[in-house]
């Protein structure tokens, strides 16, 4: 029964992703149409418009969503908390503080970065800063909450850390306005300028994080029975924590450094997967990544085609979709 | 008898300006509100750079007692107390300056608070050429020299005409992409920058129906292949690295106008220096025509 549902979900996500990729390639500044796509591909513009703009943007949006979905699934499993997500743990706020600090340092040194178009070396520096910030954020939260045992304490600590770190980031941008010219874009998330360089960084990140999540998924399964049971199963929890927190910080840091703050994808994707196909973590972390990718790609396609040739910030759409889903979830909880 | 008349006339001539200054002024701002000022204001606070510039263009710079933090032209306003920005104006400091009138933009959040403190607040919009002209008229009426506003405006018009005449025939009607932010946001046909470009005979790739400042899909810029690209210098340098933007023919052929610092500020301020901005754009278009 469960096996079949999992198969159905995998197939569904696969088909949906394929459809969205086609939609992503077809959705352009003139709204979206397949005939236009065929015309573009046969013309001379195709290499630029489809090959250099739409393809990396589509792939990049999927990767950002996948990293966030993966980070969310790891957080929810590790902290045994259905509301754990890169946002509520201070990870995203930490990552954005890291990004802002690096940009401020750049502005002081007389150079100005653009998130999407920076040179490769600067890109690695940025990912490093975001990763460091994300790690600091989640560790602060854990320290404040004295571990992850108590849901309420963990969430409160996460909220406090998130608020304080984003206030610090705001303070930096007020003091050094040059640090973040496109501040609004960063805060609302943007997929507009994802190029092949971003895709490479994001892809490498996925290749690193997914195996880590997969490798420690048994620890997540064991944790659902409680820490003592997990230990009695012979699982080294401290190593599992280090690996998973590290992978989560890396996934969130990468996503934030390339696309800014995109809300709710990390929270919603694991929920969707659990709803459609309850499964051990080995399956659900990978499926959450796939669901996150599909979700952000859907939001991106909508963002560029709803009022083309203008755009809606993609983070606004994910917040609307995710917020709506959460409200619906809360209502169901109350009813049952 | 003749001597007496002369004395009277002399007295009148002496007292007339004082009488004028003491006359109450009735002004109508862009909210449609009637603002009553007991006399020509001697202490003015301006919370928008373009309004600061307008006050100075009307020869009343000496009456400014404070400005927002971005006002930096003419040089004399730099030394004035800086009172914050549109969203974070420092109400207490403004009140302490005891201004006779505070000039603000419609989006300012302080208007109600300042009025609540009994200050006169004049709300002036400056989003289009017409707005700038109207602001100049209202401000000159406020300063007791109603005809000065039109005089300044005629100066701007002269600059527009002179700049337009200088735009080479080869450049006229060319399609321009004017980037105001790397997001990318563009100055559309209906913005004041777009209006200036139209006065110079240029076409805009962002039509009026998309609004004054449209957030564009980056692909749109690549597909429309503008003939000329205008932006801040460092964004311009950055553009070839944006995905797909290397294919922009204007970038490849260096048909670009880059502006840095003070020169860019001049372009994005809807105030009395719009004529200078138009002349600067014409300079660049002339240089581009020579390159071809």
C-alpha cells in the first residue's frame, strides 16, 4: 500500500517536473506559448533566449527549491518537529547576514557585487559567507534552546535568532547602503538572473547534500522513536547531528546566496510528501527535494508569465502558496 | 504739496515689501489641501532632494534650515541639518527647527505627525514633467514671487529644446533601455526620465502601459534588443555577465551611456536640473553618433 503510494508520488513528481521544465522553457517575456518556443529554437535567437536565459533559470529555480526542500526535510526529521524549517531555525537569517556582511565588505573595498553575475571566485566567497552565517544561525538557535528536545523552546529560540540576525543585516545595509542595492529583491527572492554559473554551484551543492541526507536517513528514522531508542540501535547520534546540521546549513546557504530569501518552500515540501506518501526518511528527504524543486519552479513560471513582460518577485508567490497551504493545514488540524 | 506726495510714495515703497511679506498666503498642495501660511515662510525644511533643488532654483536657498539626508545640491545645502529620509524622518529634530513650512513627497510617512504638531506641511508630487512645473509654481507662490516658477520652467524648456536640437539625426527614434535598478527595473515611457528621453526624440523599450518604473523579465530586454542602453556605470560593466545579456548588440557595440555618482543623481532627480540632465543625455548621444 505505502509502496504503491510512494511509487505514485515519485511518478507524479517526475511528470510534474518534466511538464514544468517545458513550461519553464516556454515561459518568456511574452507570456508563454509552445509555438513561440518552437519558433525560437529554430531561429538564431534560440541559443541566447532559451539556452542562456530560460534553461539556466529553469534549472536554477528547480535546484534552489530542491535544496530548500532537502534542508526542510532534514530539519524536520532531525528536530522531530513538523514546523522546523530553514526559516524558523535562524539558518536563512544567518545566511542572509553572511551575504550582507560580505557585500558590505566588498562595498568598503570599492567593488560592488551583483548576486547573480559575480565572477566565480567571488561566488565561492559568497557561498562560504552564507554557509558560515547559516551555521552560526542554527547553532545559536540550538544553544539558546539548549538542544532540540523541546518544540516550543526550539521555535521561540529560532524566532529570536532569526529576528535578531535579520535586524543586524538591516543595520548593516542602513550603514552601508551600497552593500545591497537590490535589497528588496534579495529579501523577496529572485530567480531572474540565475545563469549557468549559479546552476553549477547549486548542482554541486545538491550532489554533496543529498548523499549526506541519504547516508544519515537511518538516524532520522531511529530518532522518531526517541533518542534513547536510537542509541540502543547503535546509531552514533552526535555524528548524525553534525553531518545533518552541516548539510542543512550548506543547502540553505547555497540557496540564499544564489536566489535570496525564498520563503516557505523548505517548510511545505516535506509536509506535502508526508501527506501523499508517509515513508522512511531515506525516501522522504529525496522526495522532499524533488517536491521543493517542483514547487519553486511552479512559482517561478507563474512569476514570469502572470503579468509578462513584468515580473512578480518569486518569494511573494511562494509565501502566498506556502502560507495558504499552512492555513489550510491548521484548519484541518482543528477539525480533526 | 509735490514734496508731500514724494514722501508718501517713498514711505509706500519702503513699506510695500513688508506689507507683502505679512500678507497671508493661501496655497493648494498636491493632496488638494488648502494650506494657509501667515506670511512668506522664512524657515523651510525640505524632505526631498528635488524639492530642495527647486527651492534653491527659486533663489530661496538661504531660507532652508534643514533637509533630508539625500539632498546634496547645491553645495550650500550639504552643511544643513540632515533630518532622515522619507520613511525615517526625525520628527523631533524637525519640530525643534521651528520651520514655517515643511516640504514633503506624497509617500512621506511623517506628514500626519508633523501636522499633528501644528506644522504647515506642503505635499508636492514630482513624478512627471507636469508635476515638476506645478511644484515650481506652488513653491514660487509660497515664496512671494509667483512669476519666478514659470521663469525657471522656461529655462528648463529652453535646455530641453537645445538638447533635442543637438541629438544627431542618426540617433533620433532609436530605442533606449534606461535601467534604474539591477533587478532589472527600467524607466518607462511615462516616467519623468522617459518623458525627457521622448523630448530628445528617443523611443523607449518600455511602453507607458507597463507603468513608470517596471520590474522587467530580464529576457524582455534581450529580446527587444535596444539600440542604446543607459545605466549606472557599474551596472553597465556588470551587464555582459548577466545570463544571455552578452547577446545584446548595444553592449557589444558599446552603444551605452554610463553615468556615475553625481551625474547619475542628476538624471534621476525630477527637479529644476532636468534641463541639465537632458543636455547630459544629448552629450552622450552625440558621442555615440560619432563612434558609428
